[in-house]
């Protein structure tokens, strides 16, 4: 009903208006639900600091599911193409803004963590140097394996880092963008840690080369990383779906090839060759791998795989992408087996039985963490047989 003011007096000072106002008040409350209505739907009971700072921080046009029906930049691409579009991925979602980093990291938290890691690294390197621990390291392991092959693995990590550039740009949500950028930066951090170790060794060991020339040659021309190089190049340069880039890079290649190289080769074998330095850096890389697994797991399994409308379709697509990238990753591991001919043999450590046990661990972890969650069936025995065929007699 409308309220008409017929006198010069206002509101509560006019008895007539008091009655009009009182009559206009309904007998029952207009809204009986007294719960908080959030602008952003929280993952938990209340909005976290992470959600307050990260959710809907970019324009969210109405053609992006989960957006706020407004946004996009005034400046368009040539031909009028908008800043973001659903055509950048074959995946579908009812809400591209649903993702949350399980660790609730945003920029300040991320930078704080990195600063603390560097302070701890400085303290460790100072103690390693002053204690003379370099004297226990096997010269062949140090001068050939660490220099050439750990150095070459730096380019595997750097290539995967570069693949995140288009994924960060094209993804359709702000929390996705934050997470993808951070897991990409963790990859370049891996590459920098490898080169940091080589630079540190060059200060302790006369004639140990600090230059990346030999590792780069091994990566670009050598046989041991041939399959990995071709796979990483295709993820980085020839894959245009940003979800496929992340699936191929993290859920297949890094989860199998990366895990074997880092954990089952360099980390497992270092102590047998008197190397107390490399495990420090590899364990930091493994922390990044664990954090990335949490992020991509939330992306692919919780948000996309469990999507109420498109979940079944998305899981079928993940299985199709796995069919595409898994054989290439297995062949990359097959090529990597050639590295065992470069190191002194240790019974039940570098022999075929020990390598097979290590491969079983990697494929078992991959099956539990990734394949089972999308209903993907793989022949583990056949994959291990293929990989072991790369061992040199």
C-alpha cells in the first residue's frame, strides 16, 4: 500500500501519520529466516579469509556458469571475443567458482611459506658446507648423475611450469586461477632448486660445472629423457584445453614419471651413494607434489567429477584423456630406465627386482589417488613390463 503525506508534519510527530505507518506494518514478519545470506557460498560453515580475499575478484560474466551475471572487460579481443569463454575447455560445470584450495592459500600466505623455506634452506646449506658432508658423496653419482641427469630433470619441471601460463589465463574462475598459478610456480621452484643444488656443488667441488649446457644437451638430445621431453613439449605447446593441460601434466605425467624420478630414483638412491644433499631438495619438491594433489583433486574429483549435472560426462572425458597420455608417460619411464646403466650397481637397490618394486609403488599410488576416482582400469603388470623393457643389459 502507498503512504500519502497530507500535512506538513513528518513521521512520528504527526498522529495521523503514526496511524498510517502503523497500519502499513504487516502482522507477520516479512522474513522469518534470520540466517546469514552470503554473497559467496562458503565451503565450510562460515566464509574463510581465503574465500573473502579470492572469490569473485575477477569480472564474472553471465555466460560463465557460477558467475554473478555481470562483468567482463570493456576491451575485447579482435573480432569481439570476450576475455573468457566456455569454449576454452571440453569440461562442463554448473559452477566454475566452486573450487577451493584445501590449504586455503592466497598470495600473502604463499609468499610467507616460500620465505620460510628459503631461510630454512640457507641454514641447511650452511651446515652442510661447514660439516664437510660433500666428502661422503660418490664421485660418479655427483659428477655424472647429479650434474647431467638431475640437471636435465630441471627442464622437465620448467616445461611443466610454462604449460600453466595458458591454463592460468583461460580458466573460468578466480579461485581456479589462484590455484593454477601457485602450482605452476611450484614447478619453476623445483627447477630453481635443482639449479641451486648444482650451483652449491660448484662452490664446493673444483671443476664441477655450474653451467646448464650439459644438462640442457641431455634433455634436448639424450635418450634417457626423450619420451619425457616429447610429452612435456606436447603438454606445453600443442594442448589448448586448459583442463587437459592440468590433467595430463599433474594427474598422469607428474603422478607417474615425476614421482618415479624424484622419489624412487633420486630420493631413494641418494643415501646409498653418500648423498645427503639431494634428499633435502627432493623432499621439498614432494611437499609441493602433495599440495598440488590436494588442489587438482578438488578441481577434478570434487568440483568436476561430482558435478550434479555434468559429473558423468566429465569423468568420461578424464578417462579419454588418460587413454591419450598414459601410454606416453609409460614410454617416458621406459626411456628413463637407461639411467641405471650409468650408475654403479647395488644389489637389491638398483637391480631389476628393486626397480620393479619401486614401479609397483608408483603405479599403486597412481591407481589409488587418480585412476580409481574416475573408474579408470589400467593393466599395471603390462605397464611395468613395458617400462622394464627399457633396462639396458
